[in-house]
C-alpha cells in the first residue's frame, strides 16, 4: 500500500486547506425529539436504558460511551458510499496510486513530519495521549501514533505509510485554540479516515486540491473528469468523518462549534459565539439555496471545494444526531471503563 496523506479537519478551499478556530465553552444539554421519545445524544455523562429508551444526564466526570463492535459502514455517509462505488468502478486507480506514491515519496513525507515533531506518549504530553487513546477506543480502532508540531497555522492531518503504523500530526496552535473536547473531536475526525480505510483515493484528492500533481498519460478531459470525481468523493468522505467526530464527542454542539469557528470565530469573542444561532444560519442557507437559481449558485460555489461548506457540515451533524441510525448506535454502546 502506498503512503497516504489523509485529509485534515479543515476549512473548504479550492487549492489549499487551512483551519482557524478559537476556544469556546458551552452549556451542555440533551435535546429530545418527539419522533423518538427520548434524548437523541448524550455527552460525557451517565446513561441508563429504560424500556428500550436511552435516558441521559450530563456529567463531565462520567465515562464516555464506547462502540465496541463499531464497523465503518455503521456511520459512513450515504454520499461516501455512493461515490466510493463510483471510484471503485475506475479501472487501475489503485495501481496508478502506488506508482505515484513510491518509496521516495514515502521517505520524504516520513522524515518531514516525524523529524520536526514531538511524539506524544504517556510520558510526553500525557493529556493529549489520553485523548487519542480514548477516542480510538470509542471508535473501536487501533490508536495511531500522535505527533505535535510547532506551527502558527491550526491544523491536523493523518499519514499512513506502507508497512508502518499510521500517525496523526496536530499543530501547536490547534492545541492552543481549541477546548479539550473540541480537540478530541478533531482527532476523532482524523481517526474516521483510518477507520473507513479512505486510502489512496484520499491521497489523490489531496494532491489534486493542492495543485501539486496531474495524472499522467490521460487526456485533459478524462483527467478533469477524474479530478472532479475525486473532489466530489472527498467532500463526501469529510461528512463521514464528521460523524466519527460526533461519535467521540457524543454532543453535536462540540463538533458543530469547531465548524462555527472555522467560519468566523476568534478568541477575543469566543464567549459570544452561539451554536444554536449558527445552526439557524445553516438552515437559512439551505432555504436560500432551495430555489432553482439558488441551487445553481450553490453548486457553482461548492463544485471545486475540497470540503463541504461549514454550514452544510453543521446541518449534516445536527440532522444525524437526531436520526434513528445514531440513536441505534447509542443503544448498542457501553460505558468506557477507566
């Protein structure tokens, strides 16, 4: 398997990715929906099952829920499934990937990331180490190595090298700007890429969005169509990994708050940010883009983006947190033993 650079929890862009955020604290509550007759998500609090229903009381000292038999398809977004099938139908795509990402590329990426970062462990930045171990346990995945790199640009990304243990890189500015729960949600987003084995297609998409590579031996029209398909798949894969973030945060407001900060948050006004107001903004965007002209403009705006718009991602997280699918996963979960 070739080296794989997996996408970060970053802001949508056409040719590059960046990630801006600020620290924020929220009042945590468990909303209900009359369709399901009970809480639709739980935070890090006590959980009881009564008459087949989940009842939760939020308690920041309680243990999170763990999905011990979780499969990637349990939370994979339908658009991810659909676009993955389309990519699998392209003959020779994996072989092209292995040819592009050979031994030299692997070595360059390995030395660039590991040589300039600090390896997190139980003895080195133990709080971050605990966050990663806990997030991986919740998602039922082997934890990758975690590195911290000095950088003024808040970002996080994952790298998988052929025959080597995958690892996640987080930048120091990201650690400083996010609350601990938000930071763990970002780590969970990165774990989602590994859990779902997004693989070489994600590497292709990243290289194309960065403008650093063009597929050789293909006509311009074919290459353009393949690039469009890869970028379309990448946007769908990000929606899947946002669900992984929710499964670990177990509070949609935590995951949505990161997206809100990507859109317009800043540290000096963090205490004035409101997730509910941002969700109202997301619904307003959906309504404004529902007309024929709005639909056309929306598609023109998002066609070349590497990530879905933050308001659309926020709406997707909110809707999935209220779904029977998410509720079913919570009912299967057990509390983590510490």
